[in-house]
C-alpha cells in the first residue's frame, strides 16, 4: 500500500519511472508500462482534485465511485484502494472508467487524460502521418494563429508559420500545454526529417513555452520535472546542430518555474491572482526579456549544450558552454544584491564576450 504522496513535480524522469512502475520506451528498467501513461494518469488525478477540492484518495473514491465500497461478512467497509494507485500513477484507468467519472464531474476532467499532447509525445507516432488529425484537437485559440487556408496544405508550411516572429509572439501569449502540443508537432517533424537547424530554433521556442506555461504544468498537472525531463530526452537532446543542442542550464526546470513565479509575485502594483492567462503571460514575457532586471535575461535563457561528453576544454563549444554557465550563475545570485542586477561583473562578461 502506498501511504505517502510523492511530489512528482520535483523528481527526475528516472525517479518518476521507478515510483510509478513505468519506463521510457527504450529503457530496460522497470515494468513495460509507458511513462506517458503514468504522467497522464497523475495529471488526470490532479485535475479531479482541483475540480472537487478533495485531497485524499478515499474521499474522491467515496464521492465519485461510492459503489466501490462494500461490506465484508463482519460488516466492515472494504474498498479497493484503486484511487490511491491512480494518485501514485501506478495504474492507468480505462477509457470506460474515465468516461464514467467524467459524467459525474465536468467534461474537463476527461480532457487532460485524452489530451492530444500525450499522443504527440509518443515516439512511434510520426508527425507526418498524424499532424492534420492532431491539429483538429488543438483549440482554435491556438491553431488559428497559424492555420490559414494557404498554410493548411503542408506541415513544412505550418512550421514556417510557427517560426515567424509575428506569430511566435502570439503563441507565447497563449502559452499552455495546447501551445506546447502544436510546437511539438513541428519539432518532432524537424527531427525526423533531419532539419536540425530548424529543430534547434524550435527547441529555443519550446524552452520558452515550458517556462511561460510552468504554472499550469506545476499546479494543474503536478508533473513538472518528469515532463520536462522526458521532453529534453526525447526531443531537445536530439536536435543537435553544430555539435550542440538547446536546453536550460543543469538546474531543475522545477527551480526555474519557482524563480519565475517569485518574480511575478514580486512585481509592484500587480495583483497576480486577478490577471487573465494572457496578461500573466505578458508579464512573464517582460520578465524573460529583462524588463524587470537584466539578470532575468540570463537566468531563464536556454543555452547551447555540447552533445558530446568527450570534448577537450579548449573546444569552442565547451568554452561557450562554460561562459553561458558563468552568466547563469551570476544571474542566479544577482537578486541577493539588487544594485548588481543590471551590472554583469567584468570577469564574467569578458569571458562570455570573447567566445
């Protein structure tokens, strides 16, 4: 019996697979139960918690599935602890069960479990074969930014629309898992067709979308760190161009979400809780663009990471990487000294400028 609750927002994908008895597609560790199924189960469970306001598995089971409670021959109540397994991501509910619970709640309880993102993330599903069907499941508030009559013919045309600076700004304003799903279609296709410069450009955008939608992933899905780890392993690390791929510095994505939320809460004359989703993203974009401190630009900026671990220290890729890490470390501590937040130390800046 699982008696305690794991903070799935903070653990790595490897730890996640161990805790949920699942594994990555190409891994030999753990039972053959896809980690994506475990992630969508936990996200579904968290969404039901949000809708009902109930936090304990037996409370949810009693309210949503009272028929599962029965009495044994001694008159004692017996239940199957099935919901405890859902909370832990160790058992995937059937489609029939999901539909039954959805009828007793609200339709959005089903939406996250069947969200198109999970199918897009599965490596065996090719974007070229499925992109039109996937697009139909992405809300029009996102897809209408890119899908015009002329852009509906090929996936390559859609990718070109996504990479347009004008459209990118609109996508970031609507950043959430729907935007991430649309972007992943493009990134997945770029990798499969070996257009690695394009894939790297899309990787930078993906990192931005992960940051801007961090609150949604953290609070409303509860799988922040394993989801990003899976994404980095499956897509970002395979978008190698000139010996590097794009990702965040070696710090937990969960930590960056926390820093961005702290920055939002510390904005003067801004009531975070009264803002619309689009307005929240507007302020977050300003933070990422250094409008509220030059340190934020480098704290949240993805960097080029050498794909090979056998490079010598004098390799230009290694030097650029070390310089970017130096800037990130300065940005990570600059908030402790407000007077230095817009002044990069000479020894850090010179090292970066020389690369």
